[in-house]
């Protein structure tokens, strides 16, 4: 579990399809849990600050996981920027979920296990 949590914050290496899907589901579960917890805080500044930091944390983990999945294809981690374009984001998400990565090692490391 510690290895999994640590991998959510790093940009090094590659990640496979199953790990990407599990990470995505884990992030969604965390997001919904945080929304529930933040809603229980006192209204106003406290909620705003907690929501701000939770959003930054979730965004960082999403970028790190997506960048490592892009590395699996031999792409730069900056390919995640396509998520900010309409239509391209849906296509990229499907590619990241269903396309197998490079079989052998590439410039980003060994294939994921």
C-alpha cells in the first residue's frame, strides 16, 4: 500500500493499464470522500481552504499517474495537456485505458509488471 501511495506522487517510470484504472478509481474515491468531509466543516473560509488544498493534491496525483501512463507509450508526460481540449480528452482517456504500452524498455524505464 505504501508503494502504491508513493507512486501517486512521482512522475518517474511507467504504469500499465490496470494500475492506471485502479489509480483512477482510487482518486475518485478520495475525491468523493474529501467532498463529504469538506462539506462537514464549518461554512466559509475553513471549507474554502480545505477544498483548495484537496484540489491541488488530487490534481497533482492525477497528473503524476497520467504522465506515467503516457511514459508507457514512449510519450512525454506533457501529453496529459491534451486533457484540456474538448473531444481530445475523451479520446486520450480511452487510449490510456485500452492501448497496451511498449513491450520493451523505452527512455522512461522498464515495462510495468
